[in-house]
């Protein structure tokens, strides 16, 4: 017997306002930032890090431009998820 999982999307408004509750950072950037008082005294992690974000064949990836390294790569596992690319 096989079980087929069905995706039942939740219909709700996706805000375009800042809604992040936990930031994701490049570990190498964060280590550098923490270790260098001349950096962390004048820049926040947000100001120090430099990322690119984009869709991939699997899903969505955050890439550290400073270290040319993966920060996170999310596999949507074939799902087409709702999103909001609006600015207001
Ligand atoms: Zn980095």
C-alpha cells in the first residue's frame, strides 16, 4: 500500500512588510564579524553581509557573495508555493 501526500495550500494574505522572525546568516561572515571589533562596533550583521537570493532548479537559494558559499538552499520538492513579489 502506498500513501500519496496531497498538498492543500492555505489561502492567506502574504505580507510585503518586513516579517522575518529569525535571520539567516552566512556562518563565515558572522564569525568574521564577531571576531573583528572594528567591524562589529560600526556595522550590524545586516550591513556586513552580502547575499544574492534566487530560484534554483530545486527551490530557492541564499548565496554569500563575500565567501562564494551557500547560506541556505531550500528544496521545494516540486511544490509550487504561493509567494508575493509585490512591493506594497
Ligand atoms: Zn559569508
